[in-house]
C-alpha cells in the first residue's frame, strides 16, 4: 500500500510532505520521474510556507497532472473535476485543506505531519484504484493457520482478508503515562496504519500491522516498557472504573485493579484456564464498568450503621428522601433500612442532621459468573461483604482455582457454576480448602476454548 511507504520517505529520508507524496508514487507506480525533478513540488511544504494549502495535497494534485495530462491541462477533459473530487475526499477525511488547521489537529512533536501525509497517500491510491488507473494490490495469503494462532497468543489478531494484524497493547486498567501514550502513537505510525482503537477491556489496539512488522513492533514497545497480550484462555486484562477520583467512588479502584493486574494478569499469565476469565473493579453500585457481567466483579460498598437513639422520627426524613432505591423507610417513628435490599451505595451516610446515620463501614461485594456476548449471565453475589483488599485477592485466587479445577475446556465460569451449582462454588470460594489443593490444581493439563 502506498501509505506504508510514507514513514521512510518522510521521517527516515527527510523528504518534505509534497516531496514524499511524489517520491512514493513515483517509486510505487514506476513513473520514472527523475529525482531532481521532484523539486517542482518542494515549495508547497508548510502550506506554501505560510500555513495555507496543504503541501501533501499539492503533491497529489501534481501527481494527477503527471498521470492524467498528455500535454496541456486545457486540452485534458475532466481534469479539473478530478482535482475537485480529490479535494472533496481530502476534506471529508481530514476536515480542511489548510495546513495550519491540519497541523492543529494532527501534527505531533514525534512524527510531525506523518498522519496527514499517510491519509493523503491513502486518498490518492484509493482514487487511482477506483478510476482504474492502477490495480489494487493483491494480498498474499501465505501466513499459515499455525502462525496466526501463535501470534494471537502474543496479542496479535489477524485482520481478515489481509496479512495485517491488530496488536493489543496492555494498559493498567486503561491507564497509561504520557510517555507511554507517545510511544504507542509512534508505534502505530511506524509499524501500523497510523490508527489506534480502544478495546472493551481498556487495552489499546494498533491496527493494520503488516506481518513483517510484528517482531519489530514488539521490540519497539518493549523499549518503552510496554507489551502486547490480552488474548487466550487466561486471566484477561483487568478493567476498572474511575472510582479513585469519582465523587461516588467508595474504594481506590486504580490501586486495587493494579494489584490484581500484577498478581493475576501477570502472575497467572502462564496458567491456562477452560476459557477466558474477565475481572472488573467498580467503585460503587452505579456499576459503570459492569462488574456483574464479568466472570468476577468487585463493587465498592459502604454499609450504613443506624443509631436509633439519635433518630427523631421526623415527618420528612432526609434519609428516606436520599435513598436512591427507596429501601430506607420510617417505621414506627424510627428509620429502618431493609438490609436484604440495600445496595450499600453509602448515599445516606452523614445526611441526617441529627446523626442517625453518621458512619458506614467500607467494603467490597464480589459477584461471580457474569458474562456478555452471544450468551449472557448476570453474576451472583457471594454471601458476605469483604472488608479488606487481602480478602478480595484471596477470593479472586480461589475463584480462578475453582474454575481451573471444575471447569470443562470451552465453558465459561458461568457455565461451570450452572453445571456444578452455585452453593458448591460459593463454599469453595469462601472456604480455604481449595488453597491446599493449589499445587495439584495448577498441575492439571488444560487446553482452553477461547477463540480470541
């Protein structure tokens, strides 16, 4: 593809934007334009030196002239319409013809105008193919199924119909530093097609990576302390909400999810499971990150403690009005909360002017057996509130061990729980006997059934 040649021409060989377009088109299409003749386009760089008309687009217009005009533009029917169409497509993709506007949106200190030039090259090639001026590049289908499977295990997913891949770059529950962000962006420009996407597990995907760029990309990311992964029948990257900074957050979701990431995503990376195993950490019962639709979900809790001696039985009770799910009720002149219905959001704590609820202990609810997709299941809550991170981490490990011991290859945790019964699953997770079997369980030979 034409745009895959932009990086070397622009950043390695130091052609300016217009020169790079002419250079790569000349080489790709065998136009035999002498090297020195490319200087005709040089002055268009930087928007003709004043932030005006895009130099890369000027290069495209120049190439249209070279490829379509026999002798004179006035004698070439439809040429101006071609130029107009190219500019229409350019505006549709990039939003402006002006260098100054494009620079504000797309220029970076690391790669300068690389993204704009790559998109411009793509627009040119797509136009020439549609017009029948050049033939679309045939894709080589020579990569074996075994190699595609191996790369998937490294976090590279095959792009259908091509020899390109998407690489999942692992984050810490969606958090990356500015330096890591710059590294990923540079990797996308250098080894992929210049575009990034976010996955539902808050990893970053670099897309359009040619097969031959896979190993160089891995090495480039490693230099910045980054890695690919997040696939297979294993513990998947942990996701969390912004509970650490959110006004409604009841626990430090960033801290807890990072501990889980280290202990179970990294620590259990070599442990195969019957299927994928997803963990989500939610800071409160708002459930923004859908903990109840993960194999294991954690929900921050605050349990209100009623001081009945301080309740004055107000006709208009602030606690009753505050409760978002209406389980706090005045009964016989005293505020009562139905514990079986309370979701422990903590909204009622410190709301009473007479301190009927002035305290609330913090904790964690754990849901197991959730999933979504072609089949879905709502996770069920374990019958206790966990009051420390250590208890939560222990419960996670016991759930993973339970799944590895009881699960049949190809089934999700929800299927295992449905088959053996929730009572057995809960007893194993809340008890400690399974930890005594840990060496034996980790020694089981398992081939998982995850396909992505």
